[in-house]
């Protein structure tokens, strides 16, 4: 089977499964699953850039997704004037002290002789730390004391939340650039450990710094780029429109809102896919794959391997940050406690592996397939156990044990999907196509 036919066939089967979900269960559910498939596909596309293009093993995906999520808060939330009035000067002073400290350390590292430079660097860092805390701590205490049950944070800039998708990419890309200055010189397994640790640090900061985005108190009721279901249900024109379709206004409004998100997400995915395909097929893309396949040979040919790795690490992380901002926008909720490695790192890696690393179409298909399976496996487990135990007595201890453990079938099903794919499709459902 040729590559284009394989792509069309597999995507047709995937969308047939989503249509069947709409017909069998409900269209609001099908659209909700589809939207999450689109976001998961974008995240998988970002990870595929790092691993499939450059061979970088990044397991800190959840940290970059969380940075995209906090961008939605900082962009869309209104400015908290009271918070800035009591703590704004302190925050700005703390930021300036950090900038001065970094500049001083940079000057010392660049201009002073090696002997004694390390001691002076440590002294400057310690001094900068204590000066920064002198401004930062009182400012944070004053901000978090401003009606902490409702606010207690600096708010945002009050712009449309859809702009946060770009800002989320900038946040994640900027963090990736900083991380790359430290971690990209490490061997692949050490790079994985470093990125996982750094992502946990990012989550720890977001959970504990209430002044920034309320920490574990969460931020709910975020702005939406599409009309709300409640507003639609109160509109006469929409009630009439729903009646013409033979639907209840509540169901019609949910379908309209989720369908609107679907259109926005498809546009973003289409743009990213077009750019990714152009990059992959360009001389730059061929150079990236050459570095991935044989780093030493690429260095011998004069290629700056570290700089190219930094590029792809930043680009892939920025794409994940965009998806993180889209997810928070759709949910209308930013909750740092929901970010965990299983959902936002390892499940994304399964998507890339199952779909086919090195192939953008495969990575996105993996995002669709794995998320669809992840959501439906929660219902498949109890149904399978019900069928298996149908011949057992109602008071059977074995039947009770199997039914109690049915919800855990989701992880078993995901493991089986991964094992079957690796056994029969070791390069993924849509493997990378090398043109020679």
C-alpha cells in the first residue's frame, strides 16, 4: 500500500469511528472527543519535531503544556489594579535585581580571568538572591492578601484569550531556549531526566506561587473565543434555529460551541501541519534528519549540531505550548494540579510511537487514535468484564473482584494497543518515508 493511500485509509477509519460515536452516543460527546483529539494531535506534532526530526528525548512535555496554560490566564484575565498598587513596585524591583545580577555574572564570566572567577560568581549570585527576596517577598505577601478567596493574584492584561495561543508558544519556546542552554549538551538519557526534572520544577512554581495564577486554588471562568452556551440559549434567533433543526436549545448550543472550537482547532492544526511539512521536506529538514541519524558525521561536515538541536527543541516546545493554551481556553479552567506525567508526557509519547515518529501525518493520527482509545477504554473495561462474568453467579467473589477492577482496564488496553502496534508496525502506523 502506498503512503498516500495508507494515510487516507487510516484517517478515514479514524473519522468513521468518531462519526459512529456521534450516532451511537451523542454529538456533543463526539465533538468533545474530536476537540481533544485535535489538541493531542498538535502536542504529538510538537514532540515528533523533537524526536522524529532531531532525535531529542524530551520527557518534560507537561511543563511546556502548563506554561501554555498559564499564558491563557495572564493574557485574558483582567488587570488586578489593587494587587499592582500594593505589590507592583516590589515585583518590578525584584525583576530588575534579577536582571542586574545576571548581567553582572555574565560580565564577570566574560571579562575576568579564570582564577577567582568562580568565587566571585557565587558571591554575586548569593547577593542577588537576597536582594531579590527583599523586594519579592513583601510584594507577594501583599498581593496574595488581596481577597484571596476570589483573587489574590496579579491578573492578566485583559486581551482576547485567542492571543494566548501565540503567547503560550512564546512562553514554552522561551523556557525551552533556557533549558537548552543547560541540558542539550547531555547524553539522551540524561537529557530525558533533566527535562522531566525541570518540568516538575515548573509545575511546583505554578502550584505554589499564588500571586501569579492562584496556584492550586485554580482560575475558572476564563474568557472564550466563541459564544457561550448560556448566551445562545437566551437568544431568540438561536432558539428558532434549534427548532428548525429539530433539536433542543441546550443540545444545539453545546454542539454549536464545541463545533466552533473544532473549526478553530482545525485551522491551527492545518497551519502547523503545512509549516511542519514544508520544514521537513526542506534542506533544513534533511539536515536535521542527517544529524539525528549520525551526529558525528554531521559534525564532520561542519554542521553546528548543538545549534540545530536548540532550534528544534524550541520549535517543538512552542507547538506544545500552543496546544496547552488551547486546552485551557476550551476548558475555561487553569488547574496546575491536573498536569501529570501520565497524561501530558507519556501518553503523548505513545501517540508519537503508535502513529509513526518522523512522520507528521503519523504523529497526528497517533494523537487521534490514542486519545479516542483513552476516552473510550474507560467504558470498554466495565463492558468487557460484564460480558466475561455474565455466566457467573451474582454472589460470586471472582465476579465481584473482576467488576471492581474493571476501571483499571484502561491502562491494560493502552498497553495492548502499544504492544500490538510495536509487534506488527514497529515503525508506527504511518512510518517515516525516506526519499533517496
